[in-house]
């Protein structure tokens, strides 16, 4: 998928629990992150630097039913955020690799679900406190 095609995909912000397994640490790191998510990959902040082009295994829960899936992702970029908190020191961008059709469809459903929930919240009337 080209860069232009990736830019055209729908993206949402979501808070999700991730389990990240790296080649250096076979024990997965469990973390909850606010991510920018698309069918191509995700962006989030992380406590440590992940080497560019390293392949990670991610486990996450997707869709309204929170089905657990595992996907492989490649670190596209990992840059230091100066002045950031220790747990969000590195801005990290991952590209999903070799998604099968059921996982891609579940990812699309999850993105649509989050997108619709966000729209509903935006349409709620603002309440002034008494």
C-alpha cells in the first residue's frame, strides 16, 4: 500500500490495552495507550525506544465485542518527545504486516464502531452546570 493510500484510510483515536512482544523481550509488555488507529497501522507514545524496522507482535481487543487478536507490526518510526513524561517519551508509528482478511475486517469494524461512538458523543447537547 502506497503512502497516499495509507493517508486516505479512516483513522480514529482510541484508548486500548496492548500487549507488545519484542524480539528482545519475550515477556509481553502490557500497557494501555491512546492510539491513532487505521487499517494500515497505529501511532502512540511509548516509554522506550523501539528500533526502526523491528517486527513486533501486538495483541489487542477489537470490535464492539472486544475480540482479542494478534498482529505483526513493523516499527516505521520512533522519535523522542522532548519534555514528555517517562511513560510517553517516544512517539512510535507502526505498520501492520500480513493482516489476514478476518483480522482486517474486524479492524475495520472496530474503527467504524469507534468513529460512530465519537460522532454520537459530539452530537450530545452541552449541559451547563447549575
